[in-house]
C-alpha cells in the first residue's frame, strides 16, 4: 500500500519533467558589426534541456521547436533555437558590438 502511494506521488513529477539531450556538430562564426565575419570554425556542443531550463536559461516549447534566452554571467544576451523536426540548432551570443553564432545539425 505504501509503495502505491509513493508511486502515485512520484509519477506526476517524472512525467512533467521534460528532458532533451542533443549532440550537435556545426560551425561557429564571429560577426563584428560593420565588418565581415570570421571564417566559420568547426565545433561540437552538447545541449541538455531539463525541466524547461538550458544552462540556467528558461525555455519554451512550441510544437517541435524549443526557444531559450537569457543573460549570461557576463551580461551578454544568449538565444538558442532548437528545431527537433529539422534537427538543427542556432545558438547566438549577442554582445553590444558583435555576435558569436553557432549553427549546427544534431543527432
């Protein structure tokens, strides 16, 4: 009887806890406003969304798309868009005079 009570209390928390883990490989480029961007560099990144949070940023899901945004510890705006249908990610770090952009395919 106690086991059933424990499971009934724990099950809603397990179901509501959304988790998403992606391994992505793509290119990062640096864009300085008013100047050409750098040559894109190969990079790999891991993304883990747990309970609608990615690296302390709140995330929202609309269908198969996740959008996360917030300020970093250095007060730069970070925006991450993940499309699960296309298996792509765009991760932008926006600074006052430049942007660091990671675009990738994920598995």
